[in-house]
C-alpha cells in the first residue's frame, strides 16, 4: 500500500506541475494575443481615389478585416478639373514620372498583408500608386490588389504591380467596373446645351 501511496503523491505532484506548466502556457498565449491586439491591425488597406469608387471598396475591406486605412496622395495635389487631370496623367505615364507622395506609412513593417486600391488611368495603374510601391518595401508581405475601371478593363495594371513587388506574395485581384467621370460630364454638357446655357 505504502509504495502505491508514494507513487500517488509523485503522480499528484507531477500532475500539479503539469497543470501549472499548462496554465503558464495558456497564460502566455493569452498575453501574446493581448499584445497582438494592442499592437493594432496587421493588415493595411492603401488606396488612391479621385471620385470615391476605389475608396468605397477600401473602406469595406478595412471594416471586414479590421485593417488600417491609408489614403495615397501625391505631394502636389492633382487638378480638380477632369480634362487637366487626363492631360497630367497622360504626361506622367508617357514620361514614366513617379510623383512624390504626400506621406508614407511610417510603421509599414508592422503589416504583413497589404490591400492596394488602384483606379485605372490611361489603361494602366496610375503613377502615384507606382510611387507607393517604390517607396514601401513589400517584399515578404502578401499583396492583394483591388482595381476599379470605367469599362475599358485592367490594361497592363496587374503586370505593372507584379513588376514592382518581386518579393511579395501577390494574390488574385478584385476588380470592378465603376462610373467614369467623363460620362457624367458629357450628360451634364448635353443637358446644359439643351437648356441653351452650355458652351
Ligand atoms: C485621368 C483618368 C483616366 C482614366 N482612364 C481610364 C482608362 O484608361 N480606362 C478605364 O476603364 N477607365 C479610366 N478612367 C476611369 C476610372 O478608372 C474609374 O472611373 C475609376 O473607378 C475611378 O476611381 P475613383 O473613383 O476611386 O477615383 C479614368 C479616369 C481618370 C480620372
């Protein structure tokens, strides 16, 4: 009987030790999770948007993923006027210009997944989004493009993105045809002309 009792004590002691080890492991997992949740989201949704189509998708992704939103802006604001914008975009594209950004993501290392919102300009990914890819090191991260266009498709935008992020894990893009400014502007012009007020 005695050896059995001794064994039982040992087993009980071992059991207690095992339990406290398991409890400590659980505690450290809880602490690690707490640390992660106070550290903020690990997903970033970066996007450019002139008329709101791409922004709408960006905000929905951010809400669904608990991600941080970052609006890509050129240091020198783009023109308000549509025709001026088309000219400037064409000039940037032709000359391969990369406009400097108004701001970059200072804690970019903290993110492991980046959703990138790109409107199509001149059948490609607009220059300021290329500037974003040039100034942030995406290697080792997962990149998910989402692209809006006005009906002429994605052009060479996916190839342009791939070319800028050789070290990233590039996932399939979401894309959507959205309203184009020029269609709205044309309807307004027609309406003004019909009313005899347009030029
Ligand atoms: C300067 C400029 C150039 C554009 N070029 C194209 C184009 O080549 N092909 C196309 O399908 N849509 C083109 N669009 C339409 C936009 O891609 C489309 O409206 C997009 O959804 C705009 O996104 P945003 O509202 O987030 O700015 C162009 C728009 C602008 C302002």
